[in-house]
């Protein structure tokens, strides 16, 4: 049987009974997680499920409410003596985002595989980001990043 659990659906601020975005599925002893917002670990534990069978975590995009729970989850998996590889899948920029978040969890007892081991072709554009002021449709100024 396929089990699906919406672990969180809140936006930007976790509330006592509404955690940030995350969904988990279970099937035949394997688990897949989609997004990993803050509070994901609490929601998994409240459901009575385990982190151990998570084989893959997919990210829809890299807003904080979709990825801020990843460092803590990785550390929890490591503290549970996980040895099996964990695959992380996401859109362009996954390596950079995960690399930055891994500053919090630099040493893990298990390997992480990004995008199933598939590397995108080398980019001909610069990989450094610079903040640049831009105009948006509302006419308000904001600072964005280009890379």
C-alpha cells in the first residue's frame, strides 16, 4: 500500500500545528520526501514514521520554507547511524544550495548523491552571484541576485 502524508503546508513561519512545506510517501519499505521545511522532523515523529527508510528527498524550489529543515534532518539521520546513501533531487542550483546548508552538517556518516548522480553540463556563465537592484512590476525596488 502507498502511504502519503502532508507533513506541513504553512508558509514561511511554522505554527504549533502547521509546519512548513513537506510531504512524505512510503511504499514497500522505502520513503520519498518532497521538500523539507522547518518542523518536518517533528511532523514525522508525530505521525509515528521513521527517517531511516527515506531514500530520496526532492525539492520543488529553494525558498526557505521548502528547504530550511534539511540540515537538521541530515544531522538526525547521521546521529541514527545511517550508512545508506541519500539521494537529493532538485532544480538547477542544488549543489550550491546543499553545499551552503551542509556548512551546518559538514560531516555525515552516509553519502549524499545529488540529482541521482547526474551532473548538469558545465555552465559557460559565471558561478559567482552579485546583488543588483532591480525594478519589479509594482515599481518597488528590491535587491536580487544574478549568477
